[in-house]
């Protein structure tokens, strides 16, 4: 398997020379984190085994939420947490896509546009839920912002996974719409478009000179919702490209594979090493921006969360601990004795300071 930190080490100097003046602080921070993650130059932790007195040094992971190498545990924790909130009913995945004409605006004002896309997507489906004859109540949804397509191009869109269920707070009633159909995608697109245009104007930003009258919203049934949440969770904390999908790195070019969303077949794309890193850095989120949100009766602070648990008659268990490191000698779990131990000269080998201020 190709390691991202090896690619960063090889091509980052050329990237910084050509495009360093364009990179944002958060991108520089991520680049430095990727380079050090579990590498020989990363800070070390000392592990000890009580079973056989074996000790060993292990390099730290970077912990950056965009790193594809070290966030598997966090991704699985998020998936487990969302699966425990599943309610009886048919689930749908609704995808709201920002037209290509707005991508330059989104890149120049990431925090504003990402916030608008996420909240307007939720506001749109909740409005439809309130007005639907069979639902007539507040919906619940899990929203996840993606800034990329499978080819790693800049393509902001939001996925909402929501059940065909609503809660009427006034009458304290649950209503379930089991018809195989949730909302009309063209009607969703019209309302979302109006909300986005109004939000952009209210934020004081200039609209593009030309943009389409018809926007794209996709609404499809996803059964119990489990597979949809697992799919979204895979890309939540582990970057935009799993390392296992990096096929080769030779002659100054990096090749990766992806699944064509139309044909469902695996294809490959080859970019120069510098361009590959630029594509990865396009999708570093602004500091503190939350890619995933829970809305409506699925919001953590909602009083209905306890009601959801009551309906399911389950008690949510505490989060699973991180898996322990096993001793290579006797196989028993090892305990951490010391952490963040730096070897001489390690700091000078890093590409950029790890504590660089994020954007």
C-alpha cells in the first residue's frame, strides 16, 4: 500500500515552491501532519508489556481529521453512534449539489458557503416535512458535507440521510410515511435554490453572472439507512482518498483508483505528484468547521433524542475504547508508559510546523 506521507515527503518541496503562496494556513498544517504521521521522524510513545516485560517504541499518529492513515477509530465511533439512533421507518438519502458556476465563490468563501449549503439543505427538507400531508411535523436528519467528487475535483454538495418519519410537537405524535416516496426532487431543488440565492445575497456576496435555473437534488430510498450511514462515515474523518486506492507513484506521477458513479466500475486517474497533493489539499475544511451535523429530532440537544431511544427500547452503550497495541512477544495488551517523546533532529525534518495556525 502506498503511504500518503511518502508522497508528501517526495512532492511537497515542489508544491511549496510553485504554489506555497496560495496555500492557506490550515492546508500547510495538514500537509505537515500528513508527512509526520506514524513516520520515523514522528514523536514516539513508549509501550511496556506487564506479561513479559517487553518494551517498544511506537510513532504517534498525527490525529489530523483529514488524514487517511490514522482516523479509522474515529470514523467507526461516528458510524456506531449514528447506527444506534436509527428509528423504525424507511430511510432516504437526499443530495443537494451546488452548481459549477458557484464553485469559485465557494472556494473563496468556504466557511460562509459551506454553512449555507448545510443549513439550507436541512431547512428545505424540514419545510417539506412540515407541509407534507402525511408527516406534518419536524423531521430528523444526518447531514454530511462533501467538497469532492470521486475524481477529487472540487464539487461541494451535502448528503442528508433521513427517515420518512416526523414528530408533531403540538399533538405529541409520531407520523410515518411508508410509501416508497418522500419528496419530489424537482420541488426540493427549487426551494433549495431560492434559499441559497437569498443566503448568498444576505451574506453580502456577489452572485455569478450566469447560473442555471434548474439545480440538481437527488432523492433516493436507502432502506434502513444503515448502509448509507456507513458509506458517509468512511469519508468523515479519513480524508477524501483511502491510501489503499493509491495505485502507484512513479516517474513524477501518482495514480489512484475510484469508482465511476455512473457505471459503478473502477477507473484510474493519473496526476503529477504536485497536482495530486493540490487536489488533496482542496478539501481541507476551515478550522472548527463540522463536516457532519444532526438536525431535528436527531440533534444531540433535542428532547426527542430520549424519545427516540424509548421507541427503540435500547440503551446507547458508551463509546468503544481505542484498540490496545498487542505485545509482539506474548500477545498481551501493552500499556503506554510515555508519550510525545521527540528524537533529536525530528523537528527539523518536518515539512512545516505542526502547530501552524489553522484556517
